[in-house]
């Protein structure tokens, strides 16, 4: 589980308005959400999703074949 060290910014009423996290934590979150992927990787994932939805198992790769 990811534990975040954060600073909370509040307005005059004490309501949260912003959160400040470390750059390191931001990069971890960005990677977990896939926001760091380039266009080629995103296109590959979209093609894989379409193949899965169509049941096109000929495009699947055995886990043993992945290096």
C-alpha cells in the first residue's frame, strides 16, 4: 500500500483546497495510473483491448514467451 506524506492547504473556512505531495510520490502515482505512457504504448494497449473484446486469441502471447 502506498503511504503519502502530504501537506494540506485550506481556505479561510478550513476547507481543503489543495494537497502538496513530494515529487517522488507524484511520479509513483503517475506511473500507477499509466499517465507516463507514450503514444505507442497507449496505442498498443488499445489494440490489445480490442483484440480481447473480439476474442481474437491469435494475438495473445504465452506468459512463458515474455522475457
